[in-house]
């Protein structure tokens, strides 16, 4: 497949060696993947990635790497969006955990303060009861 696209539908077909998600770096054969521009009438000037070996040997309808640039970049954007979503969830989970820990510390402090105040009130009440008993007897 020289500098022309043999795929007139405008969609990269899944190759026998497996579909590459995102921008291909190397072909299954080990060769680098290079960017080219279609000269076909169906896809004029549309950019694509192609195995350098297949380009050099002018192979067509083979199993070497071939992918439209726009599809590859869309794959990359979708993969990054997914990763961003996972990172946002991780950050949100960490923040929620931090807030939960802060709440537990605050709750413990509040319980301690309430217990201390209750002890003060009970202690004052005991003193008042003792005073009242002394006055009665």
C-alpha cells in the first residue's frame, strides 16, 4: 500500500494481528510506523499511519500496521478521558476518606468535651445535694 489508502470506506479495518488502540508506534513485524497522506480519490489528503516495511515494499491488503490518524488520535483522547475519570474518582475517594477521618476526630473531641461538661455538671449537682443535706440535718 504505497502512499495511497486502499480502504475507501474511511474506517481502518481490524488487522489479523490485532487492532492497535491509539497511535501505533511499531508494527507487529517490529518496524516503525510512519505517518503518510492518502492520495486516493475516496480519502484525498487524509493522513494515516503505516508500517515502514509495508511502505518500502509497496505492500497492500496485508496485515501490517495501518490506521487513520484521526481515529488514532480519537482513541488517544478517549483513553486519556478514561484515565482522567479514574484519577478524579481516586482523588474524590481520598478526599472523602480524609473528611471521614477529620469527622471521626471531631466527633471524638466533641464526645470528650460533652463528657467533661457532664462530669462538671454532675460534680456541681453532687455539691448542691451535699449542701442541701447538710442544711436539712
